[in-house]
C-alpha cells in the first residue's frame, strides 16, 4: 500500500511537471467524454419524448397505408394521409362495444407553417401524453364557437399571439400557401400549456370549423367573390363533417386491442388501418436509431483519438525522462515500479479527463436545456450518471490502462538497460 501511494505521488508530480502537455491531453479526453455521454443523454431524451408523445391511446385508425406513415401524420403532424375516412364509417366503428372513447381529427390546413387540426371536445378530455398527463390550458378556454381556435404553446410564443387575436387559416400544409380562407377568420380563445410534443406546434379548432371554411369550395379551389358565403351564412348550415383524416381510440380493456384492430383492418366499408401506437413508435425509432448508432460510433472514435493523443504525449516524453527513470532505479525502484508509474500516469490523465468531461456535460446540458425545449420540444431531465455512463467512464479508464502499456513497457526496458548516464 505504501509503495502504491508513493507511485501515485510520483505520478502526480510527473503530471504536474509536464502540466501544459497534461492539460491539453486532459482537455482532449474531456471533450470526447462530453460528446460521447452527451449523445447518449440527448438520444435517451429524444426516445422518451417520442414514446411520451401519445399515452393512453390504444389504437390509431386511418386510411390504409403504412404504420409509420399513419403515425407520422396523425401524431407528429408530418406528411399527409393517402385518403380520408368517411364520417359514417367513423361513427359505426366508434359504436363498437369494446370502444370507450374516440378522438376524430381532421388535418390538411395550416397557418404560417403550423398544422391546423380539427377535432372535438373529446380531445381535451381523453388525449394524454407523457405519464398519462391531460392537456391543460395556460390561458383562456377551449374552443366552443364555430370560429374559435386554441393554440399550442409554441405557436403562441413564436408568432406572438394572445387571446382575442384574429388569424386566417391557409389551405394546405405547405409553408407557402396559394389559397387562404381570409373571408372566415378565427379568433384565439385559448392557449395550451407546453407539453414538449407536437401539440405545441398545432392549432386546434372544431370539426365544424374545418367544414365551415371549405363549405363553399369546389374541387379544392376557392369560390369566386360573388359565390363566397359569409361567416353568418355558414354558421346556419349543417356542418356535419363528411370525412375525417384519422381517429384515436381508447378501449375498455387492453385484452380487446387485437380483436378490435383485426375488425377495423377487415372493415368492408372502406380500406382502413388500425395501428398500436407503441409498436409503430418502436418501428419509427428503429429507423431513426441508425443515425443514433452512427453518432455513437463517431463519438467513440473521438474518444479513441483523445486516448491516442495521450499515448503520443507519454511516448514523446520518454526519451526526456530516461535519466529520471535511471535515478529512480538508483534509489531502489524496480523495473516493475517504473512500469506501474507510467500506467498510473496514463490512468490519472484519463480520470481527470473523465471528471472534467462530466462537468462539461452538465454545464452544456444546463445551457442547452431551454434551447432544446423551445426549438425541438425535448425536455432534459437532470439526473445523476446512469449505469451506461458509469460503464463508459470505466471503459475509458480501462482503455487508458491498455494504451498505457506501450509506453510503460518501453520505460520498463529502458530501466533495465540504462544506468545513471544515458547513452546518446
């Protein structure tokens, strides 16, 4: 134990004696550790954000297409549906004895790049995210009038909208819209609390409101000025939806999921697809996971480069330290002590790099947290080091010991052959 403490003391003094090279090596390792652990932390945050986007929903039903496509447009507001669902089909399926609630949604319009979604009051009652959390209003109330709209938190913040604001809906989901429904403006009556999900980037209105702005359109084209109906005229019409884009389903029992899914998929009225959100999310994450794996591989190579830099620094200093090693031999140090000294130096540099890297990680996460929440909807949770993090840090320390074998072995052989004077 005494010999070990002596070697640690000598290793520490040796590192201090070459403080500039040691500092650069430690910084190199620290940056690589920060990158590797940061990629994993952001990846886990993104994964949990994906999974928590929709909770408590047993099935999502839409026109027959692919599982991921249906998930993307119905939950993440990305892409468009291949077809709509007939309103009669929706009503018939919604009356299934195993179904407790449904949330119909109608997509296809936008406002300044943000998606508009038509739905019912059931959306506020039954839609959940995260750990079974319900939607909450930060300001105002739910939509009740025909031309009321409730904004997601990001929409209100980015566009600077408040209660009472008059907004115009554009036809289509493109950021550049040719046609706008400027003859029938909507009024902001509520703003939802931030959820960290696509809800924040959505404008919510009634299904009847969606019908109202399209009631006088013909074949996807706006009416002529003389044929346009006013808001008052439209409000007196029957605005029962003819079609919807998709609907979310909640069941009485989880045991009935597969039987209801099979019945919907075999529905004879029109080709429909019912998916399990969890399964579709896993498939989507597997696709995205390829990029995640690539980032981890790149980060691992960055760590390797940092460790190779440490090896270069130690090897470069060996020739300058041969007299030092010879003096240590003269006072009783064995070749194995010299070997251990070089190993400890490598370990110390790696450990300092790991500690500094963890500090850098939490500082960067603290600085990046509001930006990630605001721009990407990713909510970072500040927790201690995970099991994975400890494995990575121990792996780096072990790699440093393995890499340190080469300079330690060379120092060991020099210690055997050198005396108090060095042959030049």
